[in-house]
């Protein structure tokens, strides 16, 4: 059993009678450490209740002695298929989560655009509140990227998308010290980034244009692109 504690295995074939612990105790202890391992119980006991208990504890199958070679081979084929199905299921779940993680930001931006355009329903407005937190006091920061600079034409569509992500990231990092920040690009004005800052840390009146000028300089230095940043007054009820 010490080997099981230290080593991950796929299949275990074990007898019912063992000197230290019986088969049922072995299944229980092994499954506590390796829940996906496939355990096959061999026994000379023609006892249905014992077999049922073994299955309940997590045994993959229960076969009676004497066991011929064909029966073992067929059982191993069955185990192999089960393991492959589980691995495929894990891969599919991972892919699903990756797709969800890629899709969710798009959905959130779509909802925030509906809110900013005044077309969100009451239920959608409630959902928007969950993105922005319960605090009412907040302000809006608008960041606009200029496409008129000649450097902009040097970038591919993919590179422009990456630059847009970086601008959003830097804005969120800068504003994050003052409160919860949600940033999204307007659907009809893809160069305009809207950032909602909701107070939960530092007073919002400490946010200054001078503090945001660093980002303008960083973007200009790294990409040769001009951006403009505008700030709203502090609102006592940012959602309305």
C-alpha cells in the first residue's frame, strides 16, 4: 500500500484476502488517494453482497476465481476504454472552459455596451451591477486611440488587437489602486475604451490626469501611437 501512496497508477488487480487489510478496506483507502484508479477485485467468494459493496466503494469490476486469460483480456480492454473515455472527457471539459473563458469577456462587453447605450433591460441592468459591484460612487475614464498617426499603418490587424488589449490592461492596473475597474471597448467605436471606476479603496478625487499621463507616454514610446484620455466628474450613482 505504501507504493500506492507514492505512485499514480491506472489499474490495480487485487485479491480479497491480504495479510494487512482486506480488499474492501484496500479499495476505500486507495480511492481516497487516487479516485480515478481502476480496481479489479479477484475472489473465490461467490458472495453478491460482497461484490456489491466493492462496487459501491469504487471497484471497477469484481470477478470470481478461477479466471481464464480471455476473461482478463476482455476486462482489461474494458478498463482501457473507460480510461480513454475519461481522458477524452477531461480534454473536452478543458476545451469547453477555454472557449467559455474566451467567450465570456465578449458577452460582458456586449452587456456593458447595452448599458452605456441605454438599451439594457431591468434584468440586464441587474446583471451589469454584478460586474461593477454594489458601490454607487464612481467615475468614467475614456481612452481613445488615434488611427491617424502614420505608425498605426505599420501594424497588422492582429498586432492592433494586441495593442488594444495592452492599453486596456494598463488602464485597469493604473485605476485598480483606486477601486474596482471594468473596461470595455465600444462596439461602434472600436478605438474608444470606456473604464468604469467604482470607489472601494482610495478616494476617487485622487485620480488625476497627471497620473494617467504615464500611460500616454508608455503607449507612445512602445508603439508610436497617440492616445487621448478624458475623465468625467465623480458620480454619486454611476449606474444611472
